[in-house]
C-alpha cells in the first residue's frame, strides 16, 4: 500500500494538532480533517488557552509531565524561531497569538503539594513573596511563574492553515458512525471529544460545563488564578478572560446571567480594578472529561470489514496544556497502524 488515507474526526485543538503532527511525522499519508464545526464554533474556541496542566487521575504523573513538556517546548520554540512572525508567536508583545507573562496562583490555605509536578517545565517557578501576597489578603500562599497562553480561536485558525499547507484537506460534515468513513479511508483518528459517547460508545466521557466572560480591561497585565482553578483572570491580546464554572453533567450551552454576575464578583475580589471593565461577553463550552485521556488503538470489525481506529480524546480542561504531547503519542499509535497496513500478510498454506 502506497498512500494511506487518514481521516481525523474533530477540529478542536486536539484534532487539528494531531492532523498537523501526522503530516510532519508520517510520510505517504493523505489527511482529511472532518467535523461539523470548525473555529470559531468549537469547544476549544471557548477555552482560556492557558498552559497550566490539569491532573488526570488515571494517568501516571511522569506521562502527564512529558505531554506538558513537549507541548510547552513546542510552543516556546515557535515563539523563539524565525517562524514566529508567520505563526504569530511572541514572548511579550500583546499583538500575537501566544503570550508569555508572569502568572500568580494563590491559595486560601497552604496546598498539600507546594511544588506541582510541572514546576520545572514553566519558567521561573517560585513561591510568592509576602509583599506580593499582600495584594490578596484572603490568601496565605501563592506561586509565581511564567507560562504560555494561546488566543484560542486565532491559534486554531493557524493550525488549520498549517494543516492545509501540508496537503491536508478540510471537510465540513457531521459523522454519525465511524463506519461511514469506510472504505473511503484506511485509518480513522477519533478526536471527537464528547462526540465519542456516540462514535465510540464511551459512556465514561461526560461534559463539564464551563462559563466564562470576555471583557475589555487592557490595564490588567498579570494572570491571577485561585488555587482551585475555579476563579481566574487571564489577560490576552484583545480581551481579558474571567472564569469560571465547573458543572459536571450539565449540557446547557446557554449563558446564565446569575453565574456571570458571580464570576465577575469573584474576579473583582481578586482584582478590584475589573469593576471598570467594559464590553462584557459571555461564553459557554462543554469540556470533554473522563478519568484519563484515551490514547488507544482499536480495530473495528463488521461483516468482514476492518477499520483501524486511533482514539485521542478526553482532555477535559487540559487540552491546550498537553495537546502537542498527546498528538505526538497519537501519531506514534497511527504509525503502528500504518506499518501494519503496509506489511504484506503471508499467504495461508492450504
């Protein structure tokens, strides 16, 4: 078999980064990204895009750290390379796709783990000083570090452009069953997030509703995040993201005005100057949660037909933080499937 036809189902940060990774690492593959929604209408478009890892209880810490390190290094390399202008990546400027700025994470009580597993991946991790903590009188402990932030919709558009430039195709279509893709494709990569409840029969994945606000407050320069991860202030290029909520099993995509008032109140308690914020816009997304990211090969068999599938989904709130690392792993799994297709099977002896 010469060219292997690969369908990537899903066009969020996971699907697009996987498609790009495959195009860069596996020769003689034709790639088509298929989804009923592309940026700016995906769940990833709603994400704050900050690189602070979410912990997956079913995944070894060292594996999570590797995913985060590979993602951080990838984005940092873009920001530091000759590709930076084309990619829209910069270290400090507010006129770019990725920002690197000082972040404060604060706690109402001293956490059990004062130094998280990712501390040596981000830049300049340290405990906050007493002088810094005076800004947050309700908090007794804090961490300061430098990390990356992606402007979600712009980054997704850039990924999509790169996929096209590498020869990939984009197809707007809703897939109801992975068998629809047979025999048009040789291998399917399932990056459908919550869609995997239907496409993969995975009832372990469920929505965690996230509501946030986008506001104009250009004077806010530092990230501020409560240690629980529930309240956060993330300045970006064109707006400041305020959050948030974590509502398990809630499928409602309509903004709740009372929740918006609560988010603004919580964020103003951390940064009082936000009372002067204007142009407040509400956004809602459903994070695809499960105990661990599903990175797994599966061979579907039906009526004598065979369809190899690589599953790559279930990142929850941590998609942007580990997307390139898990895309590399998905590409390795796909490479094994490609190798199997290209290896001639020995003829049975009668």
